[in-house]
């Protein structure tokens, strides 16, 4: 369960900002939201979802990239293959002050009833500092790293002697996990399995996962079919067939190259450096549709190829079902950039409501997503503390703030006021008509 994520001096973020999933002390106009959208965990009141709005290039995707970078760096920095590599940090480039300071990342989450606060500072070449604290009631230091100096508490004996084995461009937490330290291993397992980040624009990362679940689980297939039926897609059935390529069909050299390329692509899309790339195979997905005769009576069935004959929206809905169900079934955290892309607004709202219902979300899974869909800005869907905005200042730096921080009435029309620019985080569009006006010489601009 995620409490908060903070980032500073990374891409478009100059000063540190924090996305908090802790519920503010407020009540919604629709009192049902105070029950469905909020849950109790270890004495804290947390939110089941957060929506992030902002103009294009305002920093929404950079917030997701910051989470993705932290996850990837935690999971992969200790690998020997990364020994000569740069950290991958991209510091804020529009300030001379930022060039002298490291990027900053911190995450706070619950794991097995204990609160952990973990973070680090790094530049392009090395990790400058790193820290880990835990708490049940009072926060206790587990370790603090400053450069090549490591201060370990007595309850973090698993890290003893491993500071010398930690490269400048690697995280101490990752190294301790590599040596099977129980706490470090549990934390990396949380980053790997409980904290997932996907793109709403590209299905390549999670599509294969969904299709494998189609093949392996009839129960999953039936639930997915019910999902697309409820979405009114006129699909009556789904078949998935995997056809592995034989060793003679793909030359060994090409096979290895394709597997390596698939691994790199999966790593970039899912931030899972440990992902297993299965043997190359052709996956064919067919959807079944009812055929009717001249009198509109059922007259058989027709199959469509999902990738060739179904809409991109239909494809995304099917592919997205796997990550959604995995998150809801196990109470995980799912972050989606551009979630509404290629989806009807009613579908997007239905997905959000899955997380807001105690019936469909009994394990308190959390959804964080970036969107431009102002139709979702409603007092019937979100509390004010669930609505976040990104906006760049005149110096090109992104600010992040929630609607709960603004002086907004509980019964305000969130969507209408956002479009009117009352909350900021909207583009200021100049006179595009001027592009088509004629110049004095008779030519258009």
C-alpha cells in the first residue's frame, strides 16, 4: 500500500514534490465517496485512487517516469552488467543550481503491517546518499548512506560488511537483497510485484501477460469475457492460441537477437529487469461474433482476428484486463500513464469504479493514473484529495498539487471549473487562426 512518492531535480521537476495517497481531513459532497474511496490501513486513512491532470508537457508523464526509474534502479542497479553503466538519472536542465545537486527520490509504503520510508539521491554517475527507515509506531533508522560511508543500525545486521561490495553507481538496498538479506529481499519483492507501472498508449508490455492468463485459466477467460460483454463490444467468445516456432524455423543467431531485443523492450516498458522472455511464439487471438440472417435471427458465428479486425480500443480493453485483475485480486498498486487513451469515457469510469467498490476491491488495491478526461472531474467520482494537477512555472519547472490544497467548495463543479482554468494546469493556447492568415505578400503563414 502506497502512502506517498516524492521526486526532485529529475526531468521537469526542480524542487521536490510529493504525491500523497493519504486521505485529507475533508468530507465529500457525496458521503458514499468517504466510504468507498478511502480505506483504513495500520491506523492511516488511504485513498484507493488518484487522478493526475495537466496540460501537455506539464510533467504528468515525468511523474510516472520518476516512479518507473526508481523501481527499475532499485531492481537492477546491483547487476554486474550495470557495473560500467551510468545511473540513468536525468536531472532538471533549466537551472544552473540543479547542476550542482543530485536528483532525489523517496517512497513511503506499508508492507506486512510496517511502514517503510526509503529513498536515495543520485546524479548521472553515482549514488550520493541513500536511506531506509521503518516504523510500527515510532520511526527507526535501518541504514543511512552518505557517499561511501554506511551507518547501519543493530536491527539491520543483514547489511553488515556489504558496503564495501556496493559500487558507486549501485544502491545498497539492491546489493543487500542480492546477498539474501531478508528485509531487503522483501522490499525488492514489493517493488517487483506490488508496485507496477504501465503505459496506456503501448500494450506491448502487458498484452502478452493477459494473453497467457487467457490460455492458462478458464476462470480468467470467463471474467474477461464478462468484462467485454458489459462494455457492449458485441463479443461472444474469445480464443487464444500460441504457436511456438520450431528451432528450424528461426535461425539460432536471429532467435537470440530477437530474444535479446524483446528483453530490452520489456525492460523499458515495464521496468522489470528480471523479466523472463519466453521462447518466440506466434499468439493468435480470435473473437467470436454472432451472425444474423435476413430476419435478424441467429444464424451462426463469425471469428475476427483481434489484431487485424478489432478496434484498437477493443484490443486495449482486453490487454488491460490482466493488469487490472492482478492488481485488484492481490491488493497491489497500479500506475497508468494516459489511461483513457483509446477508451470510451464510460469504460474509463467503469475501471475507476472497480477500485472504489469494496466488493470488487476487497484488498484495497490502489490506482494512480494520468488523464486529460475532464469528464471524470465529478463530485460523484472523486474526493478533492484524489484530484491532482501538474503545471509548469515560468522557469520550466513542474509543480504538483491537489485540489484539496486549493480553496474550493465541496459542491463546486470540478470539471467545469477546471476547463475554465480556475485550478490552473491547462494549456494557454495562442491564436492558432493566425497560422492561416495571409501575410502582406499574399502568402499564408
